[in-house]
């Protein structure tokens, strides 16, 4: 057979490099920007609409990644609605003379609640002074209440004052007989427990409840004394929660935090369904039930996309109570306007936090980091807190180096230092590979063995590492056996990926004969759960190699998802995967032209470290973008894949002919012998 020359596409260093030109930074700095919120037009429109609608159930769920500006957006969107304080009411609880264990509520126009509380305190002191002077309690009370009735109007207040008058008339003999004994406790029954006071309020409340519990949300009741005296007053034990404090305004609550408290979500749903607040302890305090309060408040839940989906899937009432989703995207298009806004954010943080100013090269590198987080050369991250964090660290290293500004070098130093301090697990794996404890061949060829690429996460740090994927084949009818699945270590998406491989074999080879194989596919020395389909192309390479008994190069690692048509599909974490493989090859000082096969669609995701670009420039490392499995097999074997001719046959001595012939042979071996 004549020597085959693989027609492979390999990225040049220019194609592999992505960075922002400092000149672009300088030109974008001249674009007028609005720093209020960057890159979230859909979420802002949803918030603005929901806040303006007064209908029942128009509460809001704000979904997105932490640091994407959700809280900032809520503050901005609610700001125009905060000035109308006409809806605010003071709220108080008072003694129920007929049923003390069911305290009554009173509402007032803003500021009148405190005036009424002060007036009732004065009523007590005036009454006590008159009694001490020898006057008749009921006569004094009648005059004092007459005066109060002229100051405070409203059916509930007037009824309460009549009850106070009647109560003093009823207890007048006891007051006179036992005055010295009861004077410190008895008259507290005429106090006012003012829970919400808007006397000095200039705007509607916007409450962020960061720790939702029964007590923090709904309010609470103080535990009664172990030995109650005869004048114990339950209404004085009532404490306001954040819902009451937010009455007439807005409350923002963490969805994930709410679900950590047993029963809290169900209680919260009851409140939303009725718009009525019932103040009680989580374990209801025996016999005490304050009067429920009608409570107008707009609720905003903040959570992740996964939390929103979980609420929708598991709670039939959820979408009736939260009719608006404000969905925060984690990326935004890298338009000049968004670049300018990101630059403006960087400059604002530097100014407000008193950091060194970033020069154009430093800003360009921060923009490159933003693209790295977004995993796209065409986008930027909306998680601006991540940029702020890196800016603070770059400021530190710039000062360590004695620089006057934050330069490109300072930003790169901060990234390197991050990687260094977070690389304990990564180095442990590299040590195991170097010492042979983890068996990975990075040279030569093997049949049925491929070096795939995996992502490992440790907190906020992710890194790539090679992982050995092996396949064995024998005659049989069991099909492809997922060893990870049999061991309980395979997720649903990974299981689906394995089923796709069978579909590819049938479509590509077993057109006129049954697919009759037993194949085991395994992630070697992997003891955690495997999920996702980004290794499905690696598994297919190993399977095809095992079927055709075709040796595969071990110095080339592979990643990518594959469909039944044999087309490569893009994967996430491409930069970490390539960097991880590059680092282990560099550590082992490999000189055998190591490289990585990636889906062609992932080119736009490449934001690689500069040392990888330099290695590509020196032809010491290679990146092969491909579209189909056949291309990858040619690179891994230096043999032609071959396409079917007009008669439907693969050419002799091609990869596909070898694989098809081997599958036919396995079918013959698996047939019952006569």
C-alpha cells in the first residue's frame, strides 16, 4: 500500500491566539456608556414590566449566575417606584380585651402610628398620676379618652378606645384596691406595640432578606415567661419580620436559602396566595394567634436557572405565584458598546476602590479574561464581579512589582498566581502520571486505547487532565456495555452518548448485516461519577480502534461530542482541557509533537495561555480542529478513512473497510454453529 499523507488542518499560532488590541481599548473608551447595568436588556425589560403590573401573582423570579448584576438590576428597576410613599402604612398590635391570646392589629397613615403610641403612653402616665392623686380611674379615663378620640379617627381605633374605657370601668375596683401591687404591669395593657413606623420614611421599602427563616420572614413571638403573672400581655411579644417591614414595597429573597428550612416554602406560598401575613413561630406557640394582616408586597426571588427549573417542575403553584422570569444571561456580545461598558466598569472599580489605574494593555488583558470566562471570542462575561476580583489581585501584584499602573504583565501575574495556589490537586494528578502510578501512555500507539480529556473542579478552580479511555471487543449480541454505568458511576447524558455510538456503527457499517458485538468501554482509573457527552468522540475512536485492531497514537489527546452521523459537536471547558494536556506534556518534556483534536466549532472558544501559542509557533504543540470522526481517525492512525464508492463499498486498505470487515467477521463468529 502506498504511503498515505493525511490531509489535516492544524491551527497556526495566529489562529490559536486571541487577544484584544490596546488600540481598540483606547478607541472604545471614547464611546459614551451607561454603567447602571451591562448586557442584560431582556432581564431589565422583564423587571420593569413586572414591577409596574399590580395584578395578583406578578411576583418575579430573577435567575442567573452570581455576580451577573442581579441585585444591582433590582435596585435600578425598583428605583422609579420607591418615591410614592402614599401606599405606606404604620402597623401596630394592641391588646385584645375580649381574647388576649389573639392580639388585634391597627394600621395608620405613615407617621400616625408613632403619634398614637406616644399618646397611649401619655394616657397611661396621666391616668396613673390622677389615681395617685386620689381621683376616680373611670372618670379620669373617660376624659382622657374623649380627648384621644378627637385626635385619632377610624372605626378600629374608635372601637379600641371604647374598649379601653370599658376595661378601666370594669377594673376600677381592683385598680384602687391593688394599685401599688399592679401599677408596673397592669397599665401596659394600654400600650401600643408599633411594628412598622414610617414616620421618617422617604421612600418605599426595598428589603433584601439574605437569611430567610420563619422568624426572619414572618416575624415571631417571644417565648412567654415560665411563670406567667395574671397581667401577661401576649401582644407585647410580637416581633416584626422582613415581610412586615417590606409592606407596601418590595422584598428580595434567596430562593436556594428558602429551601433549606423545612416547611418554609409551603408557608410562604400560603402567604403569597392570600396576601395575608400570619405571625407565628415555626412551632406554633400554644394559644397565641395574632390577627392576620393583609399585606401588599411585591416578592422577588433570586436564584439559579437550576432552581427556577426545579420550582417549575416540582410545584404546580409556582408559575401562578411568580408569573415573570427575569433571566440574566451569563454572557453578552462583544460589541464595541459592551466593550466600552466593561472598560467603564473597570475604571469605576479602580476609582471607587482606590486601586491603581489600569493602562490600555492591562484593560485589554482583563477583556481577554472576560472572554475566557464566557468561553467565546465573540462574547464577554456579564459576571462583572469576576473581573473586579481579578482587578483587585492585579492591583496587589502591580504594587508588589513597584508598578504605577496595572499592566498586562500584572494581570497575567495575578492569573499565574491564582493557578499556582489552586493547583494542589492538579499537581497531585500530574505527579501520579509522572511516576507511573496513573497509567497513561503519551507516546507510541495502542489498540483500543485513547487519551481523552476531562475537567476536574475544585471550588472555583477548574483544570483539565488526560484520562485513558479503553475499549475491548468480542463476538456477541450484548452491544456496547458502559462499564461506568454497570458500576453506578455514569450519568444519564453519558449513557445517552454510549447509545449514540451504536447508532453510528449501524449507520456507517452494519447496513446489510446485524451488528453483533460485545464491547466494553471504560474510563480507566476513574472512580468518580462520569457524566456529559464531551468524551463520546474519544470513546468512539477507542471503539473503532478495538473493532478494527488499528493502533492509535497516544501523543494526541481528543475531546468532542459526536452525533450518530459522525459529526463532531462543540464542548465546554476547551481551554482548560487543552491547557491541562499541554502542561503534562511540558512537565514530561515530551518531544514527540503532542497535540489535541478538537471540534472545529470550538475554535471560537479558544482563549489559550500565551505559552501554548508560543509552543504552537515553535511546532512543539499542535491543535487539530475537525468536523467528522473520519478526520480524527486519519490523524490518530495516519491511514485514510475511505469513502464508499458507487457500489457502496469502502476501498481496500482503508480504515472504514478494515472496521466493516471486522464487524462482518464478528457477526459470523456470533452466529449459532450448525
